[in-house]
C-alpha cells in the first residue's frame, strides 16, 4: 500500500519508511502554515501526529503538496463529530490483516502505530469546555482556572488543532 525504499545495498537493506516520513512532513507544513501553536509544545506534536496518521492512512497518492481534493478529504476526516478514532483503529487493523505472514513489519506502519500509541496513552491538561460558563466581569481566580481544566488524551487535542490548521492551509 505504501511504497518503501531500501538504502540501495540490495536485498535485505534498511527499509526507510518514506510514506510515514512524508505524511509527517506534510502534517508539519500544514501546522506551520496555520501558525496556531509553537512547534515545541506537546499540543503541536499531538496535532502533527493526528494529521500525519490521517494522511498516512487515507487512500490516494500524495503529491508534492496537498492538492485541493486532499485538503477537502482531510477536512472531512478530521471534522468534529466524525468517528476519527474508530476510523484510525480500523485502518491500522486492516493494514495488519493485509500483511503477509512471516514478512518483516512495515516500518511506516510501525511508526504510525507508535504515533497512535502516544496519542492514546498521553494525557494533556486542557480546558474543560463542558464546564466553562458565560464570562463573568470578575477576573477568574487561580482555583477557578485550574478547576476548568481536565486531563484528556492527546488525540482529543491534536485532532481539532489539525482540523483548524487544514482549514487555514
């Protein structure tokens, strides 16, 4: 499904996960263009990994840049209310089923799985949008600010960040 290249030494050479690396590069470009967050933050990484997974697992060839059709596809896949998490799990399982028994693991898929594990297992502190009420005239105290935050899986922050960046691309 995703082309891989070797280092040119012949059979058994080092497999380079070009499809995954290119998906990460495109995700990085989209996020940097949107200029929504500092690239050194965990939230940025969550957005990049969520977008890279979406690009890597979506069908279709990747061109030098994201053509309009691909941008529209990314908007639909990352939209609020979509079953993105379920779609990611299904696509990863499908790629596992397609793998030939006894063949070496696909290095791109290995990196995609590592990104997905990080997105699922890492929790980031974020604003609890369900408890934030109408703004008051008094400035909130530190205790109120901390009470309005919850720990959430990284993908739940990264997905909306990636979606917004795709809209700004």
